[in-house]
C-alpha cells in the first residue's frame, strides 16, 4: 500500500503526543513523498488514514514512522533533530530504536548507526549494546 511519509507526513497527523514539523504551507502538496508498505522493512507500522491537501484521505505515516522512513531512505539531513524537534517525547525513544535496529544488517548500517548516535547519544549506545548482543549470542 502506498502512503505519504517523510517531511510531508511530519506536517500532518495527530500532534497530541509528538509535535511533528511546522512548515505546512512551505510543502509542495502536489508531490508528497510516497513509499510502499510492501517494500518497507517496517511494514504497516504506524500508518493511519488522514486528509492530505490536494489528495484527499490517504494512508499517512505517523510522526515516528515518518522519521524511520527518512532514516531508512538515507535522508539524514531531513531527519536531523527528530528526537528533540519532530518527536520530542521520550515515549518514542524505544519504538524508534527497536525499528532502527531492524536495519542493522544493511550495507549502510554504519551511516544509520552514526546518525542515531548523534540523535540519541548514550541511550542509543546502551540500547544497541544490549539488543545486538542478544541477537549474536
């Protein structure tokens, strides 16, 4: 299923637990970033239906999923600051880390790991050490 994600999705959706982005009027809504759940390592995680300008009601990534998609797509510049700006909720830390760790066998893991280290600092290092150790034991 194709869904809206990335910066477009960060400008939509429920803001009760995460603020998302605030540049709604600067977005080109005629060409939102679309990905397909069938080719995503995250499947249907954090996708819901939402009104999209110029498109109507469509599947849209939640703020956590939009950030995960930016990381998975290697769009680190767009994802930069996600922890403190787009998500800004400690309850999102573990779900983000759980899903990012699913990417650890990819060829670009070093870039993903570096990005996560910059965003989450020691909590990422601790989480990664604890959970990657389980997998390799």
